[in-house]
C-alpha cells in the first residue's frame, strides 16, 4: 500500500500532540519526514519522536520553503497570525495542505485565500475538527434524513470549561487579540461553522454582544501579587491559583504546554517566570470572556450562539427546532434526542465514546486528510470554500459587537472587496 509523506510546520500543541500521533498509529499510511519549528526543544523532540533526519529539520516555514517540495503533504499548525501567508507559499510549492483555523485573522485575506484555493488541484482543508466527530456528523445526518422536517431555529452554547478559559484565553497564547485574534474568530468559528452547516444557507444578518467581563485587573482581590507564587494571600480560595493547575501529578494537557521540562522543578520555574504563573487578573488579556451572537440565514433559519467561560466540563449543547420535530444535544454526555411532533416519540441517540480526545475530531480529520492525499481527492468536507462562511459570520459578529450595529453579512463582504 502507498504511504503518504508529510512535513509538520509548527510542532506545538496542535501539530505535535493532536495531529501527528495519527502517523504513529498508522505508520503504513502516513510518515513525517520533515519538521519546521523555531523552538529548538520542540523541533528536536519532534524529530527524535518521528525519526526525522537533521537535514530535514528547519528553523521555521521560511527555511522550509527555501527547499524544493520535501513531501506530499504539509500540516500548517502555527499560531493564529501565521496561517494565510504560509498557506499561499505551500500552494506555490504544490503541497497537499492541512491548515489550522482560523484561515486568517483578516477577513479580506480569508476571502482571497478561499478564492485562490478554488482553483488548487491538491487537497486543501481547514481544521474544523468538529465536523469530523461522530457527535456532530450524526446530528447532521439526522437533520438531512428529514427527522425534524425543515430546520427553523438553532440554539448553540459553547460552555468553555474554566480550565480552558484560564489556561488558553486568560493566561495563554489566545489571550491577546494583538498576537492571536478575537475569540469569536479564533475559537468560535468552530461553532459558527456547525451552525451554518446545519442551517444550510448563507448568513444574512448578524448582531453580537459581550466583552471582557471578569478577568480584568479591577477584579483582582485586594493585595493580589503579579504571580500566584509571590505569596498570594488568596491561594486557598482562588479557583484560578496556578499551582493547583500545573503542579499536580497530571502532566497531560494543559500542563504539557507550559514548558518542555515536566519535572516538578521545571514546572515550578515555568510558573515563576512564564505566562502561566501570572495572576489571572494581571495578564494583560483582552479577548472577550462572554459573547452572544444572533444570526438570520437567507433561508429564514435563525440562530443564537453563546460563549460562556465558567463551565465545569466541555459541554457544547444544542437545540435544533424543526417543523416536524426537535433535536436536543449534549456533547458532554455524548448523546442527542430526536423528538417527533407527529407521534410524540423520543429517540435517544447515544454516540459510542471515542477512544480519541475531543470526540475523535482530530483523529477523524487526520484520517480524512491522509485518505484524500493517498487518493488524490481535494477534500470537500472542510474545504477552504465551505469553511469561509463561518469566518465571515465571525468577522461580522465582531464588527457588530464593537460598533453596536446589526451587520448585513453580504454588504460587509462587498465592503471587503471594494
Ligand atoms: N482545530 C482546533 O480544534 C484547534 C484547537 C486549538 C487551537 N487551534 C489552532 O491551532 C493553532 C496552533 O495552536 P497551538 O495551541 O498548537 O499553538 P502552539 O503555540 O502550541 O503551537 C504553534 C507552534 O508554531 C511554532 N511556530 C511559530 N512560528 C513558526 C514558524 N515561522 N514556522 C514554524 N513554526 C512556527 C511555535 O513555536 C509553536 O511551537 C492556532 O492557530 C490555534 O487557534 C485549533
């Protein structure tokens, strides 16, 4: 059987921990033969783990693109602001591309990249991993089967577990719009993608409310120091006290991302000097920690989305109202119920638990991507074209939130292309 070859650009959490392990499990289908990563420790760790020759380890994608195409596929798993430009260069080189979301932090650049990708004859897909989970794909299949008639309205909640909020969006790499992007674009484009997938039409109008409500300096308890380890008097009653997150026995995610030395001393040092030891009220973060979006689609479907950061567990929940029934879904319990208005029956669909993290989406997209590369398919499920809509909704929502206006999405798109 033919085996696909790949290079990883960005050996961080997503690239090295979430996608690359697929090659370990399926070595007859996919092999990494190169890595581009400026962080030496991460680069060397990845090279050792995947047996990559020193001559195929690069200091970043710039150095990689100086070479002729090295492999069939390229996984671009760099940070939010390093997606569109390297993706274009990867197209010039002729790689099959797996690109992390968001496709760009600039709306016009998203339009241009999606347009350029239309004519590209290789696989080019975006990491909207939720579409590859059995949970969300089974709900889509139920909708498409006509079980609830025509979709009329959608309610979707992204209940971000507190630990994710504090680690990623308050102390971590996604906490500042200047270096990452607004949370509605960088994170919630996943949710807006699912909503528009289920709505089955383009979005006509969007309005959004919210902002950074809690993790602000004025909410710090009296006398709280800059860092938790600087003798904070509130260590016993603060749910955000850093040592309780990172100095436990568990060195899996999120602790695995605070440094490369996972010994107790190494982690202590990371908390003393790095971003993850900072008081949550003194992080200079500015991304919203509370946001609501209301949408009207061109086929009359309306949708409400809300982002809540104080959840106990990862629990995306949905209610999809149809003309003949209703679907109520809960990702935490991994099940959904289909109610029929005609018979009053309730069918409970229990999804078999995935042995992979996050409902199997990361594994699912890697399987899909590898199969596309091996079969010469372009990949339609999360193509650039089909992934564009949710980005446009997200950018329009952010415009609405900041300017206090209801945004006509097509007028907004026209304003980008003028
Ligand atoms: N699809 C999803 O479900 C999902 C979930 C979380 C995050 N993400 C996205 O994945 C992306 C990466 O997130 P992460 O958590 O892995 O971040 P990360 O910081 O752990 O990893 C990014 C890596 O890119 C490296 N890098 C920086 N400049 C580079 C360059 N020029 N060339 C090559 N590598 C370079 C960094 O050193 C870092 O190791 C982000 O855009 C994020 O929004 C997607």
